[in-house]
C-alpha cells in the first residue's frame, strides 16, 4: 500500500485527519528532506527515506520498492501531492517497475487555496494555475498559457515563480500578460504560507513586474473585476446586493 | 470575528484541525442547510443560521449582523469557501453594511483536489478551473474560457456541470473543446466526493459528451499527455525515468 499524502501549507493545524491517519499507519515514510523535517515528531519507529530536491525519480523508486511485501509506505509532500506533486510520478514508477501494490492519493490544501485565503478571496471565479518552472516544460508552452489565460479573463495563480536560473521569469510573465490585461489589475503574493515568516503583499500588476520574490512565493493575478476591500484581494462572484 | 470556513469534500476526516477549532470557538454558525447538516453534531449550544440555496446574499447579511458586538461567527461551506464560495460575498457584504469585524478565511480541500485524488493524478500539470453555471456569468464568457483553456493545453476542471435548466451544457462544452483537442482525450468525473454513494468514471472526451451527470459531479478533462495507468487518470509531470 502506497499513500501519497499532501501535508498542506506547512502549518500542522492544516493537515487533515485522513493524512495523519495514513501517516500513522505507515511503516516507511518517503519525502524531500524539507517536508520530512516538518513532520519529524510523527516519524518515531518508522523507516525514513529522505532525499534532496531534484532526485524525484529515485525517491519514488525507493518508495515503490519499499512497498513490496505489503509494507505500508507514505510518500509525503507539502500542499497537495496531486498538484505539481509526486502523485503522477509515483504511479508511473510503480507501473515501470511492475510493482502492483495499491496506490491512494490523500489530498492536502494546495498553495493556490492557502494563498487565496491569506490574501482574502481572489479565487471565487474561474481561475488557471500555471507553474513558471521551465525544468520540465518548455518556456514557449508556459508563455502560450499565460497569453491565453490572460485573454480568457481567468484569475491566474503562479507556482514556482522564480529560481536562480530564471530570475527574470516573473518580469517576463507580467510583461506578457500586460499585453492583454491592464497594469492596474490587482494582484497579491504570499511567501512562506503557513510557516515562520509568512508574509504577503497586495499590489498592481505593473508593480508586481518589478518585485523580487523567492521560490517559496505563490502569486495571484486578479481578473478585471478583482478589487481591494479592507486590505483584502477580492474577486466578486457577481451576486447583486 | 467572522471565520469563513471550508469543510472539504464532505468526509469529516478531511476537515482540517484549524477549521474544527474555528468552528468550536464560534457562537453562531451560518450556512446552506445541506452543509449545516454535515456538521450538526458539532453545533450543540450554538446559534445556527441555516438558509436554503439561492439566498446567499441574505445569509451573508444575517451572518455579518450576527457578528456585531464581537460575537464569533462561522460561515461554513463545503470544499473551500474561497473557491466559488461565500468568502468574497461575505467581505463585500460587511463593507456594504459597514460592519468592521475581523474576517478570516480558513481554507478547505476543494473539489478539484479531492476529485483529482479519487481519479488518480490528473492535475500534476497546469490546469484551469471553470464553472459551467451561467447564473452569475454569461454563457459567452464561459465558452470563451473553455475555448482558450483547451487551446492552451490546460487540464480543465469543470464545477457545476449541469442543472435542470442547463441539461445540455456539458454536451455543448465538450463539443466546443473538441474543436481544439482530440475526442480521445482522457477524462474522468467524480460524483458525491467524500459522501455516501461516491462514484467515479474514467472515459474519453467523446464519451463524456454523451454522459448524464448531476450537479454533485466534478469533471476533469485531461491534456494531450493525460493517460490511464492501472485504471487511474494520470497527467505525467514530465520526469524522465
């Protein structure tokens, strides 16, 4: 049995009872070192497979092999393991290795939802979620999605907005979207959601383009109706009062 | 203090401790009758404001007024109250009525995430979330988003796919998307997520167009790489094995 578990934003108060139960029942827990650290007090007596970032395939293979012989394995990640997470890779790896243990995905609260809650209520209308990481996706495909999503009037959530190698990607993304939507479009970002040093800011798209953010930041770009009410970023659903 | 709380898919094991705590601390709990029913054993000693569907504005006004004099109010909804939920309306109503109690959004697991987990791992790449309800959005705007989202290669999640008055909307949506993407695109849907009678199906887009679904159904339309592995709907992230 392999449970692929989302731990939510990082605050233990936002891990679901279902996720905690699946974790408690597991014999082996696998994950990226940083996530393993978050739950280290829950791991007593368990075998732990912690690997650094960029070793996703190897981590999944180790976890899949550990599940053989009906051992219970938990693969953990922050947020929701089904959103840009390890869930798909884990299923692919089990198929590749011919390991036919049962696989279950236990959802968690993903950064789009937790960032929206910190900012106010920007996602009460149709939205698109786009990762700016070009490690696994050609930048041209990302540009096409930014272009069409902003033309379509979606609220847009950006994951992985930056890294050392792509320090100007957020600026490029904002410039591209400003061809379709106003620079006055209201936006917001949240850094270190649910963790020490949580921080957020609400600003216009033309200001966002000049902002320095880090890889622990989630960004929300409003649609044409998004506004700031009492310091909160709000996309009205459209009810008449 | 007003907490706008998402209860997740309906299964109590997926309500976060933060949401339970905010609920326990509240003096008044407001919500749509069906959601109040889910948590009725947690409401002892609390004032309850339960109103039927279609009375969203009135329900928010009642909840906002109940918060005056520093009473703690919880406005509950299923999924995440920030995703097509009451969060934005609640903030707007407080502003309109000049009620300046603190407002906090407590996120929950939204149907996109819980449906994805039931189906497998379809949301491990960029995705768009679109409601097919035209109660508050012109159908032309919905069509534009379906068109551009399918041209952009997003995985697409459909909320509110049907109702009595719009029995053919899913069919229209599928036909529109099939102008841009193959009818063989792998899709899935989940009915009654986290509740009695939970049910799911994986099928091609051309089959989805002829399917009868109800309003408690969440639909996922894959991208061109989405495939079925061991009966699960999987969108590969793109890792090389």
